[in-house]
């Protein structure tokens, strides 16, 4: 819907990273079209930017095959509510941010129900990894696909789909980020001790599966290098509880050689750490852009492992996005197979101390930074959207 009040955009973000991208896209749209109006589904960032919510992002917070199966009844209910709101509001454009399984089904359903506005998907599904058949659904339903990795566009070359690489918004966020120089003093972290960052994940189940392995690897490194201290990224109060429970079985001491770092200081932790152990995901790219050598891990539930191996038949040369971008292993990966505290420790040791392995890793991180050096991704995304929508 476009009227005298301005074009209405319906945005959908089902997870925190999408909320962040949506927030910046909304800001850029408002700069380029001051009359733009927003409704949809988003988190606190998007709501604070003026999104009129029909549901909250927090209502869609599931991860992994197991969580999705458990949450199916709730997700179906939300799906139909979101669809009906779009058909009722008839926005000029629907902007679907990541969250591909839900969003691609929503796009297809909207077309079947006669929605004639523009449908835009921001951040390509991983068709280069699995379920390439989604490409043809996207070709039939989307007016625009905006990709954030330079290699993605080639996977759509045989289709009529309008695909634009707009750059990775993380590079933009980092370029604009104002680091807090006194963050260590705020948390009573020793200023000069070598700091190892631990990123177990942003969800309760991830913390429970990944952190014990990380803590045991940290204990092994501490025996070899007693001057090291460790900091765990705690994304929320719920995850903080899971972290404290895991520490009950660890010899590390809170406030002495291990510290908790709140989510709002994540980039400070990345910048000022020496090395890191991180669960596979966007966090690994953020660490690479901070030039922090990292061991990448991910522990799956038994059901998720079975589905990934035997049903989806995932078999990629690399699973970490940093290694996929480079086409080689920059960050050592221990994704289920070979994942043990001893193996994590051995990989970490080669990166933590000065030497050829660490130097090569740092060199490759700098190459990744050059590869993604587009610092106005949100502005480019907004421009691409407005080219489709009459003002």
C-alpha cells in the first residue's frame, strides 16, 4: 500500500541477527524515504525503530531441527496470523529477513492468496549448502533477493530471479561501532593478561552442549599457560544461568581466571581477546573481521545429527562461513565429528602462541576483511528496495 502517508513496508525478522539487520535497513529506508511506514514482526531493535508489531520476534525463537519440531503448532498459528495481517494491510512490499524455511513458505502462500505487492528476501538461504530446489520457489515468488556474500549470486545465474549483492552488513556495523575503552575495568578483568574468549552460543541448548567442552579445553590450556584468563559471552540472563551451572563442574574460578561478558560488550571482547573458541555461526565471521584466530565447534543433539547426516545428507568441505568464504580452512573446525575438549585444546594451542599457524590465520582474516569491505550495505539494500516500490 502506498498512499499520501507514504509506502507501507511489512518486515519479518524471526531471530536476533535479523532484528539487527532489519533495524539498520529501516533506518536507511527512512533516510531515503522519510514517509516510509513499517509494520511486521521484529525484535527490540526494530520495534524501537518504529516497527508496529503484529507479533514479536521472540515468539519465533527456535533453533535446530528438534526445537522446530516441538514448536510446530505454535509456528503454524503464527504463520497464518502473519499471512492474514499482510493480506489485510496490503503493504507496498514485504521484506523477509533471513529465517528461510518460514519466510519462503510465507512468500509462496502470499502469492497463492493473490498478494500482488513486491516480495523481497534479504539474506539468501544457503542453497549452496543444501536444498537447492528452493531456488525455483524463489524464482516464482520473489521480486528481489539481496545477498550478503559475493559467491552467492552465481548460484542463481540460470534463473530470472533479480539478485543483488549488497555487501555484508557486519562490515558496516563494525566500521561504525564505538568501542568502550574501559570495558575491562567495568567487569574487573585484569588489563594486561592474555584473554581467551568463549562463545558457546546465544540459546540455552547451545550453551548446555557447547560450553562444557570449551571449559575443559580452557582448563587444559591453563595448565600449559597459567597466565591466561577466559571470558564467556553471556547473551542473556537465561544463558547466564546455564553458564553458571556449567561452571559448577569446572576448576575455573569466576572473577579470578574466568569472567562473564554481557551481550552489549561482545565486540569489545572480540577486539581485545587473543584467541577464541566459538560455536559455528555468524559469530565466527565477526571474529574474523576482528582478526581473532578462532577454533570453531558445534555440538548437535542426537536427533539433529541424525537428520543432518542421513536425511539432509549434509557433506560440505567446510561448515564455518569464514572457511566457506576463503575456500579453505582458516579457522579449525570441530563440528560434531572429532569434537572433544582435548582436540579443541590442541587446535587452540597452535593459534594462541606466536608462530606460523597464528600468522597464517591472521593473514587470512585480513583477506576476509578486504573481501567484505563494503561499509554501506544497509544503504544499498534500502536503495534496491525503493527501486521496486513507487513513492
